[in-house]
C-alpha cells in the first residue's frame, strides 16, 4: 500500500512533466527549456505555483499573473497519471511488471491528451515508446502463443520479444493498408498515420493478442462515442475528425490493466 502511494505521488510529478510535453511536442518546441510559463501571458511559473494538483486548487484554476483560467487539462492529466501509477503498483507490485504498466500508462495519457487537443500523436511518445516496449518484452513476459507455436525451441524471453515485434508490425500494418485503401477510394484521409504508429507502440507493450483486442475495443468505443458526438453536436459526419487515438488509448489502458 505504501509503495502504491509513493508510486501515485511520483505519477503526479510525471503527469506534471507530461503536461509540458503535451503543450510543446505538437508545436515542435523543446520540452527542457525554457522552464514552465503561462501559455496566455508568458509569465514564468514559480516552483511553488507548479506543484501538481495543489497549485491548481490554491490558484483556483487561474494564472497568478494574468488571472486568466488555466486549462483543466493540467490537473486532469496529473490526477490521471497519479491514479494510474497508484493502480499499477497496487495491482502488479513494485517490480518490472508494475514499472512497465506505469510507463505504458504515462505514454497513453500523453497521447490521448495531444490527440484530443491537437489531433496529433507525437513520435516522441509513439516511436520512443515502442522501443521501450520491445526492450521490456523479454523482461515482463507476454502471452506469446503464436511465436511459441511457430518456434518451440526458443526460450520464453525470446518468444515474448518476438510477440512484441510481431504485434508492432502485423496489426498496425493491417491498419495502414486499410487507411491507404480508404485514401485511394475516397480521395481523403480517413485514418491518420499517427494511429498506425500508436498501434505499433501498443503492440510492443501488449503483444499480438492484446493489440488485436485494443483494435477491436478501440473501434467499438470510437464508433459509439463518435456517433453520439456527431448526433449531439450536429456535426457534419463527413468532415468531423474523430480523435481515434483517444479511443485506442482507452482500450489499451483497459487491456493492459486487465492483464489480458
Ligand atoms: Zn498568465
């Protein structure tokens, strides 16, 4: 329990850093310099005004300098990351499996937020995340049913690694082909390449079986939420761009935490 709380507090700090990434990566700005500033008035944010969650509450959601509202995205991302880190260590323990789930959660929170705000899924999260997923696959073993069947003489760590690699190629590859066909038939993009790279990352962390589930679940959630949104807001369905990455991200969190 204590370790899960420590993980949760650490998650709040990571969430605070994610907020910087979410604001800057889609605009191709450096995340390390300059230090945090108000996006509205440009005033630098002092350390005591930059405490996750607490500062937002103390400042009543307004910048100390210009008094304009701070986006609720900041406390939401911090709370979500803290909550997910707590849950990961609570469920899986203070070990490689818990750490992997924390890392995966942080990447997904970052991606879902940039997808909602900018319809962008930054390579820093997708591609770099995929590399971490492949590196962790031999450490935290994936189900790897197919590789074990095809190459029975290999070790479990090797199967897991192959499962991770295969999931990063096969399912995003199919998705890419689908998007490409749609583009050729309809003459406009129906599926962003960012979604393909997102599925490459989720595959690296979840393996074939998990990633297939993410694609199915994400599509179902996306269809239901998308239809509801279009009907409620009376958006033109032919031009409204759904944040598909958000739905894939939610599905990936579900699959990862369920440990399927
Ligand atoms: Zn300000």
